[in-house]
């Protein structure tokens, strides 16, 4: 590569909220969260069933529980309660938006990063929990 014709490379340390395209960010964030939830939900359901079973074990382990649920309830049995728990996706987006917006406001007051993180996290948690509870 010729140094005279080289383009200047700019490295960003942090992608700030105002740099992002929110029209793309919010739908893609929700889609990625939904995809992860779809993939992992059956394991969460199996784990929950294993945790709540009594001493007279209905399931002997992860594989046994998964196969018994699938045989008796079908594929839909592995996703029982899925849509109710998916409301948390909206909460996650609300959390991120609130966190970053609060950080942006606090940046104007020149407070330390620790204070920005503490206050922003607290406010975002309050908003996120209000949505899902």
C-alpha cells in the first residue's frame, strides 16, 4: 500500500448513542433478542421443570426431560409460556434507550463516567422493570 495514497483510518473507542441510526437499531435489536429467545427458550423451560419437580423425580436429566416433554406435549410443549416471556424484549429495548439517553443528558453536566453509569443504570432499571412487572 502506497503511503501517499493511503486513506486515513479512524478508530473509534466507543460507539456513542448519537452516532447510531435508531431506525435500524431498535428493530434489529428486537429481532436479535427474539432470535436468541427462540433458540434458548426450550432449554429454559426444561431447566425450570427440572427445578420444580418433587423428590419422586419425573425427569432424570436434561435430555430425559426434553424428550419426555416433546413426546407428551409436542414441539409446542417446549415453547409453553414463550409469548408471555417475550414481552421482556420490549423491556430490554426500553432499558437500552433509557440508559443511553440518560448518559447523553448527564454528559452535558460533565459528571464522571462512574456517576453516569450509576445514575443511567438506575433510571434504566426503573423503566425496564416498570414495563415487565
